[in-house]
């Protein structure tokens, strides 16, 4: 069964805060796939995610040229950016499968939709909309199938209700 949560982030600060709450809700082995146009807020969200995991966020930026950055928090965060990647072979060479499927940490994959068939079935998808508008508002839709996603989104709903009540 698919579970879904939609959040309206009025500014980058709210996107970041949603990331922080997600970082507090995820567990070892969880995979977060981020998609949306250039500049839609994926990296802002991952910075929040890293903070929520207790990592040093000063190092977090799009790892466009290295494909992967690792940050240490309560569990490691593997931050991938597949924007410049041309073939899935490169991804396999990097050990993508080991990080995701046998991972001791949490993975966040920007532009994961480029290689959707390589993303695990139980991944949590985070989609960004609204970047075309003149305003800073983004709609962020989190969805996925499987009990891990349900568990994570349930925690996130509770945290949002406690923190701001700002989700729709
Ligand atoms: N509601 C919002 N949420 C997130 N970022 C926002 C929002 N409103 C404005 N911004 C701005 O949009 C930019 C988002 O940049 P970011 O690097 O996170 O995008 P990205 O999706 O990772 O892009 P790329 O595909 O190039 O990696 C930042 O400059 C941020 O300040
Ligand atoms: Mg980015």
C-alpha cells in the first residue's frame, strides 16, 4: 500500500525544517530518493536531513562532481547526486547497491528518478513541485510503498503536528 504526505514549504527554512524532522524519523537502511527540477530544494532538504541525523551540516552541498559524500551522524548519511551521471554502470562501480541494500546508514539520492529502476522498492520518494512560480513556496510530496515508509511518515506526521501543524 502506498503512503503519502504532502507538505507546503513557504520558504527554504521550512524545507530545511522538514528535512530535520525526517532525519530524526529515519533509521539505518532507509533510502530517500529526491526528485524535482534544478534549484527546487533537494540539497536544502538533505542539509536538514543531515542535521536531523546529528551530522555536521557545514559540509553538505550537492556532490555533483564526486557523486557521493558521506557524513557521520547517529548513523552515516550517504548523499548521492546522480545529475551528471550518464550510465548506471558508473553507479554500480561506485558500490551504490552495497550502500543502499546492505547499508549501515541512511541514503539520500538526488536525481534518483534518472535511474528509477535502480532505486529500492521500499524507498521513500520526495518530490518537489512549484519551483516555476515566482514565490518561494514549494510543495513537497513524500510517498512510497512498504512498512518502512509507513513507519517513517507516521513519525513525521506526529513530529509535524507537534512542531508546527503546517502540513496539508
Ligand atoms: N521553499 C524552498 N525550499 C527550498 N529551497 C528554496 C525554497 N525557496 C527558495 N529556495 C531556494 O532555492 C534554492 C534551492 O537550492 P538547492 O541546491 O537545494 O536545489 P536542488 O534541488 O538541490 O538543485 P540541484 O538539482 O541543482 O541539485 C536555494 O537557493 C534556496 O534558498
Ligand atoms: Mg542539489
